[in-house]
C-alpha cells in the first residue's frame, strides 16, 4: 500500500513533521491577527471589564481604597431625576436626528449617484464636514446662532424680525444641536448611500422602464428594497452616534439651558470627571452600553430578518 494512503507507512519522524506542519498551517491565521486582537483587548475589552468592576465600587480617583458598594451606584442613578432627564433628551435627539439624517442622505444620494463632474464636486463638499474637527464646527455654529452677533439673527433683523435666543431657549436649543449634528454627519451617510445605490444592477431599472413604471414606483419597488442593507447599516451607526454625542453639546450649550440639552455622555463626563464620582460614572457607562446593545438587538430582530444581502 502506498505511503500516501497509509499513515502507518510514514516513518515516525515524518509523522511528527506532518503534524507540526499542519499545526503551523492552522495556527498561522491566528498568529496573524494576534497583534490586532491584543490591541482590541487592551483598548476595548479590558476597559469594559474595568468599568464594570468600578461600577460596583466607590472611588474618587485619588483614594487608594475602592470599597465594594454593590448596586448602590445603579440605585443612585435610577432614582436620579438628572439621569432620567438625560435619557429623555438623548432619546428625543435620536428619534429626530436619525430619521432626518437618513431621509436627507437617501434623497441627496439619489441625485448625486450619477458620475458627473458636478456630482463628484458636491460629494466632496458634502463629505468635508464629516472629517472636520467637531470642536471647530461647534465653535463656528455657536457664533452663527449667537443671540447678539450671530449670522442667523443678523439675517432675521434684515427681514424686520426680532432676535431669537437660539441657544438660550429650552424649546430651541435641542433642535439647533440636531441641525448642527445632521450637517456634520450627513456627508458620510450620503457617500455610503451612493455606494449602495451604485451596487444596484442597472438591468432592474431598465426592466422597470420597459414595463412603464413611474419614477416614484421604481424608487419604492426597486431602489428602497435593494438599498435596505445600506439603510440598516446606517441606522445602527447613526443611533450609536446619537446616543454618544458629546462634543457639540459640551461646546455649544454645556447641557443647558435648564438641562434641555443634557445628554447621557455629558452627564457621564460631569459625574466622572468633574465630580470625580468614578463609581457612579462607570455605572452610567455600563447602563449606556447595555442600552445600545439592547437597541442593536431590537433592530436586528425587527429589521434584520427582512433584509436580504443578495447579489
């Protein structure tokens, strides 16, 4: 019998060599990703575990002792009006900004999907804010919406209208932040949508045109179903972004007026790094993490099953 089909015919040293070669072949992919996995563990998984541990303790950054307090930090948060107000404000922010971003992005991307020089120029112009410093954008819009010398009120005065306290009115400040955040993130959504639209086969549009389909019917029956994977991806990303918004709020309103723009991450920063209550801040971070995971699972259950990733 040939040694190719009979392992017992292979010499002992040869079997060990084959075993080592097979082990090396199977281990090579894991060794290749080991540095990256170590990086992710050091800056993601280990901090998450540390935050979870600190959420059950009392610590002020300075004391060497970290006494175990159990669920006291969570009970303090859940009984706090400040926490529920921040959760409400963040939820309202997400419920308005996420649909607004996706609807505007899909509508604009539908017009910029053609490979023309003006379309390419507009894509770059719209994408530019998404890679611009958030602090710089927040400072500029703070000037634009300033009550005394802002560009918005200057335009209103030219029209004979009175000044508006854009960032000092609790009824308006949150909507100003939604507008600024949408302006910054819209370009990224547009580029992703354009990629999704360009992946739709042209033959489907040609067939719909031959059948006499109107533009709105083609959009509803062809474009929307086939762009749903892109929409689902952007929905997940934009919800996470909405619940983690911080810089724009911190620079423009500091959570005011009267807590009208106080988001969860701003409260986390204030509790953890201003009041130095690391235990309560860590508990808030854990609650935010659990909330985002729960939202992702809900979206996956109700939307993911109806999305087909076909060629």
